[in-house]
C-alpha cells in the first residue's frame, strides 16, 4: 500500500486521541511494513502445517469422536478451579511418556507457555542467556522476569560460554538459564544442541529449548531435535501443537519440580481459562498419529531434499537443511513485490519484514509442507527464477 493510498484510508474521520496511531500507520506504509490481513489462497508455501495434519481426516475424526463421547468445547474456568478436565491430564501424561520427560503441562498456545517459562522460573539473582534470534514470545517472557538477561550471537556456543564466564567472574552465584530454539523459524537453521548440553552440564546451567518448529518433524517419537535430551534434570522443552501437529496448544516438558512450580506461580497459567478439553483430545490424536509413525516425516524430508536441489541448481541459492527456506531480499518493497508475483501465479508465499526479522533482512519465507508436492516446488522455482 503506497503512502497516497494509506493516507486516504487514514484520513477517514477518526477520534483525535488516535492521531499518534494514525501517524505510525502512515510511517509503516512509507516503509512498506504496513500489515493487512489476507485470505489464504494458492498452494501452501507459507503455513506451519508441515505434516499436513490440520485438515486431515485423522484430526477431524478425533474431534468428532471426542464430541460424541461428551468432551466439552469449553473448560469453564482455569485449571486450578473447575477448568481441569481428564483430557488435559491424559494429554500431559501421554506426552510425557512419549517424549521421555518427567512431566508435561498443557497451555493454550506457545506464547503463553513462553510467558510462563521466562516470567516465572528464573529468579532475581539468576541470568538468562538467550540467542539473539529467539522467539518474540521469549522476549516478552523475559520482560516479565526479574532475572538479568544477556543476548548472544546467533548459534554461537562459544558466545554463550563466554557470557557465563564473564558473569561468574563478576561474582554472581545465581542459576544460569540458556535459552534457544532448536530450529529457527525465520532462518531455518539448527541450534548446536549437543554443544549447548555440554556447556549446561559443565556450568550447572539449565537449558531451555523451544521446539516449536521441530516437534513432530524430527525424532523417533516426534519429540523434536532435542529428543535425546528429554528427561535430563537440566533440560526444559517447549512443544507446540499449532504447527506440525496441526491443531492448537503447547506443552512445557521438564522435571516434576518445574511443572509443580509453574502450576503454583505462572500467572499466564493460573489467571486464564484452561484450554478447550476438545483441543486437548485432538492434540492427543495428533501425538498418537506421529509418535513412532515416521511416514509423514520421511515424505517431508524427501520434499526438503528435492527443494534444496532445485534452489541450488536453478536459483543459485544456498538452501537450508530444513523445511524452512528463507530467500533474503533485503529491501521491504522488493520483498513484497516478489511475494505478490508468487501469489499471482498461485503460490502462497509471504514476505517477512522487520521487526519480525532484522532491518535490511526482509525475505521470502518458503515453508515446505505436505500440502505441496515436488511438482508444485518445481513450478514455484520457475516463477522465482523469472522474478529474481
């Protein structure tokens, strides 16, 4: 939307107290960063429905069966009041067993779960060391925390260890928390989890791993890239259901003392209506579908390999190893123009601009899901080759 168009829209009579908001919207438009809601259309290269479960008969049948056996749509209150339902507890128990964790706690979404993790667990005398590209919800959680924080360079285990040594040398004795994503949602690259686990063991730190974009896609039991670390007493993981698992909600997995502490202290858990019991029932079905059944994982891995070959040979791009393929453009306007070309050709590719990514790092985020085929990838690459 150009400035003239935005100005015409924004000059509609508005209450005077919203003048500042109008100016900010015009500035966003000038910078090609004005967001608008757009209906889904075209072949899916933008969603996080990596395993194509969101519209699958598996989850549709699970929802119908749950309704037929009397599972309610609404919880009716917080988990600590009357909102606790057997479906919540069954999901938590089955997930903990499947993932190999001590305990699990169900949240309505990953945002609330990260608010609980970072806003509750680290104490005033502690330090949270976090990767500079970690989720926005983790940043919001840290804003609620009374602990000190330290940002480190992306995917640098050395930088994390240096931050630990500097803080200890200053005389601090509190608990150290290391916060990373296992797979980064905008860059599609992987955290050095093995190295981070060694650092956590060496320095008696606690490792917080956000598995949002890896849960379901990786691991023999669909527990993500940190599956081999689940169950350690110094590891806490976050798993979301709204991406590869095709439904809604999130789980925090970790030691029993962590889960009990969150139940008693996490405000985003205590002071909110519990997630729908029906959602919990569908989430259980999703876990059962992917746990130990790697067919969808194998198909997605094959699609990733095909896309990597196409991106490298036909576009000259350095493709990632994962189902998230960023094409860095830089300029906001050109990014959105390229996205529009893809969309006009029938491919739902979205442009990602600041503040979601850093200034000058606007990109097309090509998300690979089982909603698309290798032939769809080939056709998209042809469009991109012409447009780029």
